[in-house]
């Protein structure tokens, strides 16, 4: 089975390295960054998002997860991890596991295989309708 993996910070050395390590795994790669040109990463669908210190960053990543049925989110930058880690349970409740281990500038195939295994252990995908229903039931404050 093919799992969908979203790598944030894809334009950083660690992000590029992780994408390269995942390229040979049975995954559909999605990549995002605040300065990533569309089609900048071969073999991955690329998306532009806000910087991780922007209040819209988490919403950008959640939206990508919902629209593309992401199984595993891999924040490649430390700042991305800091922004997303506090909401790890939200991502998990909505069907997307989060990889929060440090990613060196040279990711290994072993790390890539463990990310694929995390996707395999995931409880299953949620439909878009389920995402919307679950989000509306969370009672998040309006901004």
C-alpha cells in the first residue's frame, strides 16, 4: 500500500535529504515550504505555505493533510516541529501521524523506512467529510 507523506521545510537541506531518502519507498511524496517553487522537488507534489512562525502555518499544513489524505507529516525544520508538535494529537485524531524525530542534513534510508512503518501503523485514512466534522466538533475558538 502507498502512504502519503508530507515533508515540511522541503527547501531546507534536511527536508531535501528526507525527500531523497523517501524517494525509493512506496510513498506518495508531498512537499511544502514557504519558499518552495512549484515542481521544485522531483517526484513530489509541491506546495507553498506560510513560514512556521506565521499564525497561518498550522492551518496550511492541516489543510494539506485534509485535502491530500496525508498519513504522515514530517516536519524537517526545527521551527516547523516547534509549531506543529503542540498540535500532534489534533493531527493524530484527524488521521495523520507526525514524525517528530530530529532530521539530520543527511537523512538515512532507515529513517525513511521507519516513516513508512509509521504510516502502516496509522489507524487509517479519514475522508474529507470526516475531517470537517471532527474539526467542527473540536470547538476551536474563532480568530
